[in-house]
């Protein structure tokens, strides 16, 4: 039996992306297209950003849902040629710009339940009756917003629901009104429900994006399951962790369209040229035998460990190192502004040694990875860690905290440096160890760097695992 996959997502990097999900969605869909052709198709909400970026001709299709309401769907393709269905119902979507609207730190119930409920209803109807003579037998939903589809599809014995867990959010509990709109039996959930809980209970297979993250979200003591740890534990037999991969046609120093001076693990001469270019672009002083540390993350005060990176700055400077930071903070919240201000203060205190480029630009990200000797990823939690993977591929040796995907893809002293506790002293000690090896034992540093660059993080490896799982589900049902 061949797999016919409907892939539900709110992000796709050539249309709309606000984090790693957009890049991962593109990587999975484009990789699957190479294997199954047009039997992988995307389903997205038609936000203004998505609609503005559509370039292929589109056919308008009206789908009648079980409730009697009709949903308007555009059948088209992404800019990179993947089959795409876009829900464009103006009455329900309106002019939606930020589908992740938040109220007091949690996802907005007012925005969320109708938008994401509609996404799930349309996915379920396509799975039930097909669309334009095409019907999926696998529906792959991601994170909490796709979860209600699992409930609907559980009633279809010839369709399987695969549930990707990229991050567990502090999601609202949805009320009785939500259950009414979703047409879900209230006896199953009482008066309130979390979307993700629904997805976990009704999915045929659950895919956390790393083995360690799968363990962490189930651990009652860590609270990374956002109150759903017991639900994760109850569904552990359905877990099939698959680490995210990178499109090496884009994210590699030999193929990057942003690098004039390309290189690979066997010839690093041009990495030194990129290091000079990085110093010039970021305004860092030219120095010999000096490691450049980098950070390429959102300046997220709750996750990314930026406060720990800031704590290493005096040590890096004392040891003759330099630090380049590229990322953006949400300065509308006090914690975000505090981090950004602390980094700006460091650039003033250490001119030519610490540099900060606020925002995100792909060309800058590629040069940052290509010119750096080390990349910091000291996260409080990290489901996978795409920036860390990209840094590794470009030969920026990782310094990570042992959490989530960072723990899975870094072995201390083998392909990077790893510390356990979320503490300033732990990261400073590991930074000192890294500098000592870089300066005093260059052959050992080069050995670690070579292993870092040659680890298998390819998109092809990841996608083959997904397809194997789909086919196994279709064959055995589990």
C-alpha cells in the first residue's frame, strides 16, 4: 500500500514561519515529495501572509463539513512546488496575521479554538471523502493546533493519524463552548479540554523530535509537559521519536547560496576566510588564535538560556575570545527587553569583542555559523535544537546544556561540549574547557570539529524514518 499523506501545519518557511516548525515542515514535505511525489500535500490556514505569497494558479473548492457549514479551500502549490490546500474562509479567518495570538502568556482561546478547530474539521473531511479525486490514508498533524483532527480521524479505520510534538506549550484549557464548536462528545472530556491532550489520546503514533524530550515531557518532576505528564506517560507506547534534520542543499558550508567562500569537513581553509568576513560584518577586532563564540537563537527569556550566555562574557574576554550574537527579543515584555539591554550593554563594555545583530537574516545566520568556532545552546529545554544542528554542520562546535535534542546529538568531548545543570558556573566551566582545548590542543579541537561536521543530520535520513513509520502504520495499524 502506498502512503498518501495530508500534512497539517501552521508554518511553512516559504509562506509563513515564526520558528523552527516552518523549516521542519518544509524539510519533511519537500523530502517526502522526492519519495511519494504529489501524494504528500499540505493543509494550512490562509493567513494574510500565506495568501500574499502564493504564486501558483489556484482552484477554489467548497467543502461541506459535518456541521453543515461550508469551508472555502484553495487548491494550489507552495512556491517550491508542493501540493497545498489553503483554508480561506473570510468569516472565520478574517484578516488573521498572528495565528499564535496570546493572552497573559497562553494561547488566546478566542483566536485559537475556531481557527484550529476549522483546520482539524477540514483535515478530517478531506480524510473522510477526499478532495478532487485524492484521499489521504495518513494525516500528519503537528503540535496542539492540529490535535482535534486526531479525534475525528480515530473514527476512520482506514486512515491513520500521526502526531508530531515539536514543543509542548502552555496552552489554554478550552471550554464547553469549544467542545460544542468542535462537535466533540463532552462525556469524553467533561467541561474543559486541552487540544494536545486530545491529540495524544487519539493519535495512532506520536513523534516527539528527540528521545530525551520524549522522556522530559513525561517526567512529573520537570513540568515540561505543562500539566499533561500523566497523559504523555499513558501514551508512551505510541512514541516514535524522530530527530529533525537539515536540508543540506541549503544548510551546509559547501552548498550555501549565501557563502562566497565554501568549504567542507576535509578542507577548512575557507572557514578562516569566513571568520575574517564575520569579524568585519559584526565589527569584531581582528585577532590571531582567538575563538569566536556565537549565539543564533531567539532571545527568549524562558527557554534559550541567553542569561547564561551573557554570564560567560567576562570569561570569554579574559581568555581573549570574542562573542557574536544574532537574534531578536520581544522587547514588549520586560524580560525580553532586559535581555536585549544586557547584550547591548556588553557590546558597549567590550567594543570589538562582543557584537550584537538584532533580528534574523538568513545570510547573516549562514556567515555566523561559517565564521564561528563555537556555538552556544544552553537552553532550559530544547525539543530538538535546529540552530545547534546548523552550527554543527558548519563546523561551529556546540556548547550545550544536556536537555532535549541537545542532549541526544552532543557527546561531551566527542562532538561538542555538554554540561548538566542550568547554572552560570557550569557553563563558565565548560566554556573554559573549550577555550583551553582550542588554544592548547588544536589537534583535539580539530578532531571534535570534524566529528561535529560529519554527524548525520541530513533531511533524507529524517524523511526516510517518517515514511517507514507511515508504511508500518498502514500495514499493521500500530
